[in-house]
C-alpha cells in the first residue's frame, strides 16, 4: 500500500513538473487580410519558454519563436499571408508528454464603419468618463475601491453606459466627435479615476464597463453620425500592471531597478545646445512612481504597443487616437508607430500631446516639419500656445488707447506664426482641457468673454476641441486641484439636485451659453467656408478689433471681434480683399442682416459672424 501511495505521489510530481500553465496570451485574436502580415503573440505562463510550439494552419507561417530572459515568456512571430482564411487556429504547446492546445481566432476584417479619422470639419467633445454620467451602479465599487463623490481624487462612478445614454445630448449640441480620457483598465490602489495608469492594455476598466460596451458606444455614435477618439498612453503603464510582478526582461522598463523621475524638460529634444543626459532623463525617467516608464527600444515591447493600437482600431473601429505625453516616449518608435497606423488605415488620424507654450516647438513635432531633420509622421499636434494666449487675451483689460500688442493682438500674433506649422489646419485648438484650469472663471456672469472665445474657436483654423461642461459654464482652477477641473456633470447621477442635461435643470445664464454654443456648432457643420476655407486675417489696429475671413470658392464668412470695453466703428474699406462686392452679411448669431458697404459698429466685447450675401 505504501509503495502504491509513493508511486502515485511520484506520478503527480512528474505531472506537475511537465504541466503547461498558460496565464495570458495577447492579443486574444487577430484578423486576416491586414496589410502588415506579421503578428506577434505574447505568451505568459510558468516556464513556458521550455515548451515546443506548433502551428498548422493554411496561410500561416511561423517566422520566429523568441525566448527572453524570463522563461515565463515566449514571443511568437507569425506571418499571415493574404491567402489565409478566417477560422480558428490551434496553438499547440508541448513539454515532454504534456500538451496544451490554445484556440486562436483569425477573424474576417471588421466591416463596420469607422477608422474614418478626424479633420477640421469636426469638433471634439472631450469627456472624463468617471465624471460625466453614471448609468450602471453595479460597477461602482470594485477591488475594494469605493466611489466617493466628495473627494476630487476618488472614483465617482461615471461609466460607458452613462455616455451611451447621453449620445443624443452630445449630437444635438452639434458635436461630430467624442474624445474620451483613457477607458482601459486602471486597477490601481485608490482607483486611478483619470485612466492614465493602465494595468491591462487589452481590457476596458470594469468600473467603466466592458470591451463589448465600448464597442456598443462606438457603434451607436457612428449610427448618430459621430466619431470616437481613443486616448492612448505608450510612454508608461500603471505600477499595478501585471508585468511589474514578473518582468519579461531586465530592459522592459527604463530605469527598471532604480527609480528616476523624468525632468519634464521637453525642449531638450529640439534644443541643439542640450546635453544628451537631459534628453535621456526626459525620455527614460518615470512620469511618477505610479507610472513606470516603458522602454520602447525593446523590440518586443515596441511591437506589442504598435499592435495593441491596431488591435483596438480593428476591434472597435475607433476613428482616431489622442496620444498622451507624446514627446516622453522614444522618438523613433513613435514615428514608426504613426507610419504603421497610417499604412494600415490611410484615413485615420492621430493627435499627439506635445505640451509646449510656444508654437515653434509644437510645429517641430508635426510631420514634414522643415525644422526637424527626422520626420515624426504625426499628422496633428495640440496648439497649447494658442490655448494659453486665449485664456488671457479674451477679456484682457485693454482699451483703444493702448493700440497694438494688447488683447486680441496676442491671438493674431500666434496665428500669424502659422508659417511654422507644415499644416496649420491640422492642429487641435482648444480653450481648456482635463489638465488645465477651465476657461470660464468662477462667478463670471458676463457672457461676452465666453461668446467671443467660442466664436473664435469655432471659426479659426484647426480642429476645435471643447471640454465637457463648457456649455454650462463649469469653472475651476488648476490651483484648486485636478478634481475640481474634472467636476461631475450635474444630472449625471441619480439623485443629483439639478440635471444640467435638461433645459429645466440649467440656470438662465447656462441656457444662454448652451444655446449660443449649440447654434454655432450646428451652423459650423453646414459651413464649408469655415471647415475647409482659407484663413485671411488682418492685424488688429488701435481700435483693438480683430477681423478675419474664411473663404472657400464663392462663400465667405467674415468675423469681427471687438477686444475693448468701448464701442468701435470699423471702416470696411480696409477689408476690401475679402469683402469684395458684398454689401451685407447675415449674422449667424442673431440672424440679422448687417450692412458692410458702410462703417460697421461693434459693441464693446462684441462679435459678429457674418455670412456675406
């Protein structure tokens, strides 16, 4: 009996030695007919590197099987020919007498609409998902992280279902595109409500919903004529990512064994006088202790990230990507990534967050920049210079006596430097966002500053982006904390005392602002001159007025802004190149006809948007 028991134990031990345990296989599926035939599959499991791997599927060839320092990882590189058909491909792992078969689906290319890109014809509505609307309380409290709406840095419970339920609200306002702050899993201690500490690159955060709900949101947005932009982060992951418990290799992170904080000195990348050491700290330093810096020079990680973005485009049919902290990642990798995405989806667009207070540096990042010896391949950049200027210039205490270089002249000055951009129409323009103090000031009850700024944003060059809540005059400063500038949208939670999604739930002042924005947004969708036309602007003179036109074919929109606290009269002869033989224009704000064959009177802080007739 003892011998039998001992024999059984030995068998069990031998079985456990040779058992094949695969914990993760990423991605979980792929598609046939992709332009790039290469597929990387990351396999993770105890001592998986000692396994033999076999694949027998028509049109699929094993290019390379790579083991790394950690025997718990294998990287499979496959070539999927154009002749390969959709179906289930078996990945066979064998170790001694043990065999594990994993089914891997090769899908037909996604035929749903999407991957359409975004352009100056669009206007983005930026949403922080945790703070917009909560329609599914069942996903509020997970992983011992409880929602607490009284704390700005805590989870508040907004989710994808809440956004789905408000799509009509967003469409009716007149937005064509929705940009969501990151929705991927952030299973971090404390909650990581903002989404920028990813712990799984292939899963939507369960506190927001599921992958299927994310696809549902995109499908329904497309049905309503809107696009969706996904926020991605390649520079870093969250410190609770499963990689950090068992690194594939010693160079998976930058400064993997010794924490080094990034210096945030983004100028060093284009500064010809900068020492290499400062460039390296910027790119290789960690964004924070909770956000370890990924090493995109590791070829397996680089392929993983590029493939991950393409997986999300094909899987969900997003229309664009906003790449967070674009300059902080390896430059050559980011340029390759932009090119590969464009090769696979020619209409797609990526906007990179290159946070510089001067347009020269932002322009350096745009593709085909003559200032940059190496092409970034980045189609769209964010114009922070214009943002910071607008926040100050609108409402500046200037008078006509101050003459040049005051008030709206500062905005003109930024636009006048568009020669720096290879493509000034493909820059993202905005008054604020989730990282900046809100444009609207606390207690501000005079809408003239708001109206001028919204009118400018929706008629100047570039791709406008408006932060959720701007339509109801939400305010908050950076000094008060990120939680304040990412305040919950009133009415997004059951039991909220006011529902600002409805007219009845808004104040009279909020409804004035809401109606103003809605009218401009819906008009803009119909106005090709603003979406596609040439921008011609005039230097603000001693009157303190800024005048510019958008011209396409035989359509002209003329914008006149008074940046002073005095009524002004403009001699229209100065603007003869754009006025031409037109004698009047219809003000799209008031629907009144304004004569332009004589002097035009503009009230203090007033604005006209005239369709010339």
